[in-house]
């Protein structure tokens, strides 16, 4: 299946910026399924640029006509849905901040009921599969023309490489719950910086995502919001050219499983390194209090946490070996303190 491609600026800033971005994007020769632009921007800081509002719908409706490309915008209330309908906008998306509020999402779903909108449901800020799935179901129940999901990563208090945490298992589980639902990745909001976009976009395609939503601006460095994560139309074309789309991947199922495994391995290695740090703290406490390094009773409790009855023998054997190794390495670390 052909990937679904959405590009456009974070926000509609002026008629000139919209038209110039659209014109340059069209020039690249990459067919777009939707042109995106935020009209009302949900910003954390009340003094930041929060969108130009309704006037942009007029520009976008003209853009749809002129470039023969459907437009999508973010809506945060039923009133905004009605305005989009009035201006003939084809697509709407539910942003990550709205997506945490099921009551509001239901009001929006009631407003789009039986209407010919394409609705894209971004994941909520929090990594809650049920909340995301419930929001998708609200729009399926509302019988809109088409529903899609967008993965844009999850807020995480811990300092990390990307602006948002990918938690790939969540969108993949969503796909398991809704096998026919197209899921796109929004690497712009996930990464927060353009340098990571290609890597994350490729990873999403390997995981079997159905397309991408990427922020593009005619002059990203002058953008009034999300300047660091927007691409120029030319960079968008280069991105699309360098990505291996699913139909070009040899053995896509194998790629998908390998990518999943890589993700789990990364999590394991992070957890193991966290565990080592805790072991070092424990060593210090034992040292201060002149306690023995090996406390057999305590280790027995750790083992019991893992060794649950009813697990298959091979797994049981593996865990025993693994725990032995873990224990020995903890003892070695503590002895070398
Ligand atoms: C956006 O797409 O412009 C946006 C605000 O996204 P999110 O809801 O993913 O933060
Ligand atoms: Mn943005």
C-alpha cells in the first residue's frame, strides 16, 4: 500500500508563509495526501504564539483549491469543527493535549458524526494505550469518513535524546487492536529536532507504520513555533528519497520483528544499567554499616520474584542462569568498592 504522506508547517502564520510553503512543497513532486497547518495552537506558555485563528481557514480553503490538496488542521473543540466544516477543510486532527481528555474528545466526535471528514487521532501525552484506543473508537463510532492514528511520542519527565519518548510498543499494540486503522508517525514532534527525523521516520516505517506527518516550513528558522523541528520543502523531498518504504524493504516482517527486538534490547540495557547503579548504592550502605556483601536470604527473595511456578522449563532454566550471572556481577561490584 502506498504510504500516506502529510507535510506542512507547524502553524499557519500568514497567507504568504502558507502559500509559499505549499508552492515549494508541490514543486518537489512528492504527492501529498494532506497539507497540514495548525490554526489554533495549544501552547504551554501563554505568551507564545498561539495561532492566527479563523482567518487562516480562509487561506487554507483557498490553498486547497489552488493546489488541489486536502488540508488538515488541529481542532480542540466542537466549535472549531464547525468552523472547519464551514470553510470546507477536509481533515482534522486531535492533538496530544486534547487526546488526554475523553470528555472533550467525545464532544468533538459528536460534532463530526456522519460528516465527510478524515480524522487523525494523535496519541495522548501520557503513554496510555487505552486512552488512545478509546479516542479512536469514539471516531469510529461517529462514522466519519476515515479515521487514522498518529504517533508523536509521549511526555517523559526523564531527560532524553528526543523531545518525546517513542514507546514504540504502544502504537504497535494499537495496530493489534485496530488492524485496519492506518497509523502514521509524526517524527517532528517526537524528535523535537530535525537532525533525528530521518532516523525515527525510518524506524517507524520498519515497524510497519502506514505513513508520516512531517512539519515543513518555507523558512524554518523564522517559524513562530517549533522552529527546530521543521524541514524545508527541499529537505522533505530529500527525506522521502532516502527512506526505504515498506514495499521496498526485503522481508518486511523480519525487519519489523528485528526492530522490535532492538527496542526491547535497548530497554533491557537501560534497565540493567539502572540496576547496577542501585547495586552501587547498596554497596555503599552495606560498607558504611559494616554489613556482609552476600545476604543469602535477601537473594532468595529476589529469585522468587522471577521464578514463578508454571513457566516453561527452558525459560525457567534461562532465568536461573541469568539471575546467577546478575548476582555474581553484583557481588563483584560490591567487593571492588
Ligand atoms: C501539532 O501537530 O502541531 C501539535 C501541536 O502536535 P501535538 O499535539 O502532537 O503536540
Ligand atoms: Mn508543531
